[in-house]
């Protein structure tokens, strides 16, 4: 028995786009609903959400029930954060908070077993079937989990060529919101300097054979990303989608309320 649902890995390897969303609400039922709605993956957001290690395991289980891949956005680039996510059976990790290719290289080493890295090994974890998985097969499968690195500050933009030269990096994820802060225009993701940086990162990453990921909030944004070659599409978040779904009938009903 091995977990680590490879749906996203397999689709990306086949040249296909994938659709996911950020999960910030600790609800296995919500994860199942996302999977049943046809999403390819869910990103359990332990950087901004409130989740224990046990919560993460149960959310990954919920994703697997629907055949959906579970990715974990780690709270930081620490070795233990990456290890906990992957040992829990995540199909990959998204690592934020990096400022150089050298820092990203350490994250790569933490996410891969020998000969690709130096990930800490304990056989009695969920990803390894609690010790039941044949070791050779487990190591091979574990080394195919996805590794995405966030580009969300000026320093990482300037180091993008070195970042994309890392052999086992899979996805360069565009952090437009944080980039706007780094460029001195917080919240202005369409500012010229931010768009220029995002376009440069996308161009370099695609030329290096890396997949590019980004957040889309509207159908028009999704279309624009697909046209640029972005294939790892993150549609808003669970909170944003729920807020929109709840506000629509409330606005419709507003005309019937008495002043």
C-alpha cells in the first residue's frame, strides 16, 4: 500500500493543464466537495490556514477518496515542514518564503531521497504505507512527488535563471500578491513593474522546461494564463468561492428587505 495520489504529476507530464484551489478551512467534507466538483488538486494552506499535522493527514485522506491530489503549502521552507507534509502522503509541496536559488536548493534536498536529495527517512509513515510498501518502489514514487517554489519577492525574480536550473524543481509558482509588496506597490498586482517581473519569470521558467503555476480569480485571468503557457492553475480559494456563492443570493434578496 502506498498513497501519494499522482494525478497532477501524471497530467503535467502528459502536457495537460491542471486545476486546483487553496484550502484554508479545516473540513474534510469540503475537500471531498472540491474533488467531486472536478478539481485535479487541492492545496492545503498551512502557511495561512490553521491546521495541525493530524488535520493535514485527514485532509489528504479526504482528497484521495475522490481521486484528487493533495498538495501542501508549507508554513515556511524549513526541513521539518516539508518532511511532515510528504510523510503524511501529500502528492507534493509548495514552498514559500524563499529569496534565492540557494535557499530553494535546500528545499529540493529536503523533499527528495538519495540520489536526488537528503530527505529524512522513517519507514513507519503514512506515505510509505506505515512500513508495508516495498522500499525500492516507495523511494521511486516518493521522488516523483511535486515540488513547487514560490517566486514572491524581488530577490527571487533576480535569481530566476539559477532557480530554474535546479534539476528536480517541477513548478515555479507566481506569487503576485507578495511581489506587489516587494516592488513597493502593495495590492497592485497589475502594476507595470509587477507584471514585467511575472512575465520575465514565466518566460525563463518555460524556456527551462519548468511548469508555471498561478492564481486565477476570473475566467478572463484563467484564459490569459493558459495563453501564456501557465498549466498549474489555482482557482481562488475555498473561502473566496464560498464568499461569492453566499453573497449572490444575499444580494438578490436585498431588494426584499425592509429599510
